[in-house]
C-alpha cells in the first residue's frame, strides 16, 4: 500500500496540474504559489486597496482572479463589468457562497444574504422590490424625514454623542420601516437583539477565524467531540439570530390582531398573501425578509453618515457651500428642507454621491458565486450547494 507521504505528494501534484490546466479559463491575476495560491500575500484588512492595485497591474480590464488555498475568486474592478455580469447576466452570477460556519452550521440558507438563487430568492426580491422600488420608497419618506429631524435636534443638544445619535437614527428608521415599531428608549429590546445579531453575524463570517471554513469536513465532527466547540457555538448563534427576526415579526402579528399595527413592510406583506402559498410558508418568507432590513440598512447608513461628517470636517469650504444651499431653502420658504427639495440642491446631492464613492460602506460588496461553470462550452453544472439544503429554518 502507498505510504501517506506518497499519497499526499500525488494529491498535491494533481491539484497543481489541475490548477495549471484551469488557469486559462480565468481572468488574469497574481498566480501565487502552487496549492497555497495568494494566501501569503493576500492582505488581512483593507483588501480592496490591494485588489485595485492588482487590477491596474494585470491589464486594467475590469476584473482579476486568483486563488487562495484552491478557492478561486474573481474580483470585479469596474462598474461596466459589474453591470454586465451582475446585472445583465444575473441568471448566472446571482448565487452566493455558503460558508461552512456562518452559513451551513448556522443554518442560514434562508437568510437574504446567503440564500441560493432559487424560487425563494425570487420571492424575497419581489417582496423587497414591492417596498423599496423608487415609487414605493416614497412611502418611507415621512419616516426618514421625522427621524432625520430628531437626529439633528439630538446632535445639536449633545454633539459629543454624535455616533450614538447616528446609530439611533438608523435603528429607528429601519425598525419603523420593517415593523412599524417605534424606538422610544435608549436601550430598546429589539434594537439590542438586532445589534447583538450583527455582532454575531460578523464574528461567524470573519474570514480566517474558523478552521472549518478552510477544512469543511470538520463540520461532520460530532458536537461533543473535543475541539468541536465551534459546532455548539454555531447552534447557539443560529437560534439567537432566528429569535432576533422572530420577536419583532411576532410583535407585528400581535399588533395586527389587536388592530393597532402601523403599516410596515411586514404588515403590508402579511396582508397580501398569494393564495397559492400556504399561510405558514408566507409567514416564514415575510419573517426572513423583514429580518434582513435592519441588518442591511443600519450599519451601512451609520457608516455613510459618519463619513459625511468626517469629510465635512476635512473640507469646510465644501460644507459651507452645501450649507448655503440648505440655508437658501430655509430662508426662502421659512421651513426645514424635505426630500422633495433634493432636485433644487444639486451641490449637496453631488456631495452625498461623493461620500458614497469616497468611502463606500461595503467596499467589496457581498460575495456572489456562479450558479453555472465558467467554462464557456459547458454552461450548466451547478457550482454551489449540496442538495441537502432544505433543513434550515
Ligand atoms: C449607504 C447605504 C447602503 C449601502 C452602501 C448598501 C450596500 C449594499 C450592497 C453592496 C448589497 C449587496 C448587493 C449584492 O448582492 O451584490 C446590499 C444588499 C442589500 N441591501 Fe443595501 N446598502 C445600503 C443601505 C441599505 C438600506 C437602508 C436598506 C434597507 C432599508 C438596504 C437593504 C438591502 C437589502 C435587503 C439587500 C439584499 C438584496 C438582495 O440580496 O437582493 N440597504 N446593500
């Protein structure tokens, strides 16, 4: 029988030869080492800066590719390529990777951020579109406006607590939109749950933190096995994240039953069930989409507004010019500006666009993966998931 060393060498050589054979199929990029790929030179933080540099170095053609420990990644470096692949060819590129720790062990297959490109995903998109398309978004304007005014008043009272006020504003806005829920205390129960959920989500998804993400076979260890603490942790976090979505969802249902619910994303959808979908299934779909709104909208908004304040401190001349635009409305109309005034504030509008461009809150977006092979001659073998993906909540 071959010794383990010989087997290991053969496996490495085969892996190397396969990687050589496949290389021409991918966009250009750093080759790195055999087997390891760019694992050693891949930065631990602010990797988008390195990706941009690699993009320039490898031909400036809008995307690059490399592998880390055999895992192939393609980074899109141009808006035109992103629009082409993720927009026009979304049928192929809308799937999401499903990592062992944050996805599989935590049973997050129904999460908006991990769901595969399937019928359920399409329902999620339909639900989101019904509330966040350009027209429907106007329904949320009164909420945004009211919360913005509360925030401005709070900042002028205690400017030293700026970030706290920004966080409260984002939480109040997203909870109101998602559930019609009003935050009235500093330490709100639902907000605390959601914040804890964000913390758990980012810990579970932290790149390189969990060995099981590099060696997926570890997920088959029994829970009691020494060193399998990550499995027990995943189970506890899975329950916790589910509770975070369930509690406010059930709260809306109780309000609806009592006739006191404020219209919200959740209440509107609960009232408009497709008769072909069972009540339980519809309830579950609404629960998972509603639960994504805080996660998607809170930190991103806080990050952008923080960037805005930072940039205004760096560029007081820009602040002055934008302020003059706001003041002109106040002086002319004797009122605070509203969202409807945006077209008459082109400079401020450009400043806000620049804030999002200069420091995007999510600089590398959310990972996508293909649902078909990249081989142009064989286009339909599924890339992503095992077929046992139905056990999640
Ligand atoms: C500056 C603010 C924001 C930024 C930069 C941002 C950025 C992003 C990005 C990069 C994605 C991933 C898209 C992809 O899969 O390629 C995303 C998805 C999403 N965002 Fe935002 N977002 C922001 C604010 C919000 C807000 C305020 C909400 C809701 C109130 C929201 C709801 C969502 C949802 C539901 C998804 C998932 C969509 C899907 O998978 O189809 N986002 N966002």
